[in-house]
C-alpha cells in the first residue's frame, strides 16, 4: 500500500482524553476513532491488526477441534429468562423491543443461544463431544467506559462452548482449550500466565484467567519465576492425547493477582517470586449443567438414560488484545508490533520523493515485495525524512527499508528493525534476497 493512498490519519500530540498508553497510541497511529463513548470505528491499519489477531485465534481453535459458527448479535429475551439471567444481568445489558413489541437484547455473551442450538439438534451420546466457537461483536453498557478499547462498550470477542457427556469429557475439553490458549498468545509474541479464577457456586479448580505481563497493566501480578521459563506446547501438539500433564505443569506453579495474593499461602521464596503488572486477555470456565439443565440440553446415554450435558465456556477479547499487545510492546516513539500481528511486514521509506533514482529504486523494490507476497507500506509522500521516520516508528512495523540519495550513490540501502538497534547495510539485490528469506509468508 502506498502511503499517499492509505487512509491513515496520524496525530502528533497525545489526545487529552486518552489515559493509558494503548489508547493514546491507537489514536495517534490512526488505528481507531471514537464514534461515541466506549464505541470505536476501526480504521484501515487498525482493522488489519484486528484481523490478524482474529486469524491466529481461529487457526488455534480449529487445530484444537473447535468448529466455527456465527451467532447473531440480537437475541431473544425469552432464552435468557429460561436461564434466569435476563433479570439478573443488570443495566450492562442493552435491552430493546422490536416493532412487534417483542423483548430482545444485544448479546453480551452467548451461553443461552448456543445451548438452545445444541438442545434442538443433539439427541444421542454418539453426537458428543462438540465444541463450537464464533468471533462476534458484543455490547455491554459500561457505566463509565474508559481506556479506549480496553474497557469499551462494544468489543470483538471469541467465545466458544464445549458440550460433553460427563465431567471426564468436560475436563478433556477444558484442557484442550487451556493448551490452545497458551499457543495462541505465544504466536502473538505474548507471555501469558494462567491464573486460577473464581468458579462461584460450582466450585472446583476449572476456571483460569490468562494474564499477559505489561508495565502498564491494570492489576498487580505475583507468580513463580518458573512460569516465565515454561515454553508453550509446539504446533504439533496432539489434541487427542491426555493433556492433563501439560496443564498440571503450568498450574502447579504459584500465580495470583493482587486481589487474590496471600503471602501466607505463597510457598515461593522471595527471590523466585516475580511481581509485575498484568492485563487479562482471556478466561476459560467450566460450569457443568448451569445452562444445559434449564434449557433442556439432554441426550440419551449409552445405557438409555437421559443425560444433561456438561458445559464449559472459553473467551478471548479479540479487540482487547490489540490494546494488550501495545501495552506490552511499545517505547517512547510508538508501537512495536510482533511480526505475526503487524499491519504490514515492512515499511519502505523513500527519503527524497521526486528524486528519480530514489523513486525508481523504491518503485522497483515496492513492486518486487508485493509480487513476492510481502505486505509492505511504501511511504511515498513528499514529506521531510524526519516526519517519515517518526510516522514509521509510531505505526510500529517490525522492519523499515530506507532508500535515500546518499545510500544509492554508495550502492546500498538501510534495513532497520523496529525496537532494536539491529541495522543492515545491503545492496538492492541483497535486500530482495533478505526480504524473500525473512519476510515472505
């Protein structure tokens, strides 16, 4: 994409309304613009990042055996009355009436809707297990939306729901999602710490929040340093195997957020205890028959008896992750995107637009990169070099290729890594080889 063609309204100054780093940088880098309180329009660069995060999540869900569906944003109030949540949910739920005076709502979550689908279609234990997910916009009417997309009213969520015949099956489903989450965050360049979460009246220990570490995180985190050294499962993980040992390896180490940290119960030596800030980016939860029972999700078991399905739910804040990644990866100059989610793989900077040698070299390299399947943002604007460098650093692409008159006279261009001191001086031909080996999908 040529910068002269891209809709990318950057800002030089920090917006007064932005209180945290990710909100400031998303506004300054032209990723989003506010439509109303807690509701944002995603602009071209922002939507590219959002879609890449979404795709990583989708690939890992598919690999773990979950199947994608798409549920509506508007749901019937009748379903929520069956589960008992319609009156209990509170003012965060946006309630509406259609032209026939039927009570509807803009879905804040989807347990009722997906359970109703399964209740209508699944009849036998032979049809189990099932795990269905979707990636859909949701709405919760926060009384004080703040921090940009980190706590907005409208947000993109991946939520999925497992259905099993018994607790043993539900645990297997839970473990598969636990491992899939570890892999998902690792592919985004994030270190995620699973922390035991409250399970409410259900009890047990099958509820975990996933926290990424960031200096500007919303809560304080205490964890065993050994957790930071654990490597997530590799791409060839066997989801048909017993994954309990993998989950046990991660959950056996102490980890707690500030509201749950108990120094008396913490057996980790001070020298081994890490204290940091963290941001919640996912939550997995087993809730048994809480929804399947009132909504009639039952099947005939192998012995002919009727069995109420065991369920779990698994959420990832897709849009929230954009902010979370920025909070975890930025410097004083702007965003530093991990390569897997960057809007473009490389930024091509023409230091002197209008100079025939620079224009020709940049144009030829731009065409080569595009034909090689490499996502490139070409800054072809007639702007000062300093402005181009500042914008590239602000946007945060992993690599920059800089072409100027002086370098071309010496037969070289500069390749810079964003966020590090790594620089390469290469010929134009060497740049092509380097890009093919390092940037091609």
